[in-house]
C-alpha cells in the first residue's frame, strides 16, 4: 500500500470516540435469501416507498440501469444501455479475472474492524462500469436496503469509469419501515480514468438505531472529474465516514458536497479528504450541517502536493436546538505555490433575519423554515429534477423535528 494510502487509512478512524464504538457481535450476519424480482413493479410497495425517499425510483423512469440489494440478496439488476455494466460484485469477480487488480487496492481490509468484517463476512455489493467513451444517457440507480431487524449488512462496491466515459450514480441506502436497529458497513472503491467524469450522489434514510460505517477511497486520473454528493436528513444512531480521494493525474478535479441534519440522539462524524497529487489539480469540499439536538462533527481536509494546485474548503453549521456542531477544517501545503483556502462558521439564525421575514407576513416558524431551506440550498451538481423534488420533500419532513 502506498504511504499516502496508509496515512489516509489511519485518518479515516481518527476522532471516533469510544462511546460511538460499535459492538459487531450485537448484530446477526445470518440473512434471509430473497427471490429475484424481474419486473420492478414487483417490488413490495412498502419497500418501494422507502426506496423512493432516497432517490431510487422503482418505476425505473429516467434511469439507465437499476441495482437493488435487499439484505444480502441482489433482487433486481438490469441495464438499458450498451456499454453500461451493472451487476453484483460476486458475479463480477466470477466474470472478470482482471477485477482482482481493483479489489481492495484502495481500501486496506485491515484499516479497521469494519473493513475487516466486510472482507471476512461479505454480503455482496455492486459492480458498476462504463466502457471507454460511453456516456450514460440517464443516471444509474442502486439501492442497498436492510430488511431484517438487528442485522449487519457488509457490502463491497467497485465503480470504474473508463477513459472518456461519463456516468451519474444515485445510491440510496435505507431500512424497511419496521427496522429500528442494524449495521451497514459499505466499502467502496472508485476509479475514474483519464478524461472520465463520475457523479456520485448518495442519500441515506436509516432506522433510528442504525449504525453506519462507509469506507471509501477514490482515484482520479488525468483530466478526470469526480463529483460526490452526500445527503443525510433523518434519524440515525451513529454515522462515521471519511472518504479519501487521490487526484493522481494532471488536471484532475474533485468536488464534494454534503447536506446533513442531526436530530436529537443522532451522532454524525463525517468528512472528506482530497489529496491533490498532480499538477493543475483542483478540489472543493462544501458542507452544510444543522443540528436539532444531535451531534455533528464535520471534517474536511485538503493536501496540496504540487505547486499551483487549487483547493477550497467550506463548512457551515447551524445550531437550532442544543446539540454539538464541531467543524474541523484542515489544509496541508507540502510544497511552495499551493493555493488553498477554507471558510468555517458555526452559529445560530440571526434574530434580525427572522424579524425581517416576519415583517413581511410570515410567522416565526415560517420565517425560520424559510431561512433553513435557504441555508441548505447548496447548488448540488448533477442532481436530476426528480431527486431534487425528493430532497425538498425530505427537508420539509425534517423540519417537523426542528420546531
């Protein structure tokens, strides 16, 4: 493993407090097998409703491919466009000998106990690949769904955007309506080849006592672009993630955006690290976070390794009810001539802003709601209109916990 990889792996679990540690033995990894569903219309209506909340449309409208995993079973997997490959990771391993060159090359299985469990007790995951020069005409959607109460779901995902390709993946992670407690461990490795563009939007909607541990590493080659969007608006017991991206080719670009809301009882320790490892690389990390009684630790890290690289980090948080908002921006310049900046702010809604809107006919709750929506209105690149509607609905639903 490269020295920088080791450094990033160590940083991934940095700051995870003992009281948020997860007892892996408290979850069952014996999961029910579900039958394959050939037609998306055959998905259970209750499951379909939960999936739609995280951007997965079981009508399949405006989607070029769909992958749905329920517990450990791939229950649906189809693609509608030549040059777009989507399948379960176990099938991909059987089909492609060369896939061993990608598996566990970004994420070390010994990084922590969660990656070790994903290697030792795997529960599928997806393989998505777009062939050279192919541009997916609509997003690819994938869903990782927990249906069994108290279970652990350990997945390993591989995404390869071949040279000159372009794709947008919408990944929705959710639990069935009856599921309160569970564990999701998601190891993901992304490879963006020369001149390719990958937009990856991940939306979470978990049960109140679910623990979530994503572990992600991405590599972007010359003139490649990685756009990553993450959204978590509902209850969750504990989430800890620190995706790391290496811009290894000249002119590579990475943009990370996140929208977070932490209700009381939720603990979110989330960040992104981008290593600008080649000339003329650019990076941006934007975070908007609101606590309504929960804890948010918002991390962001940029490391400039070449003269002239450019990066910006922006982390803004609102405290609407007593909770913790901890912003940790980090900039590392390893050579002269790097251009990196950060902006961090944590506070409350200004009274004068509320009064300004109240003077124009809104009551206090409506005024606060309007300000919150404006605060969360980050220009997230690549979200299709249907997903923006779902996001607006989720924000509206989360407002019920704010007042």
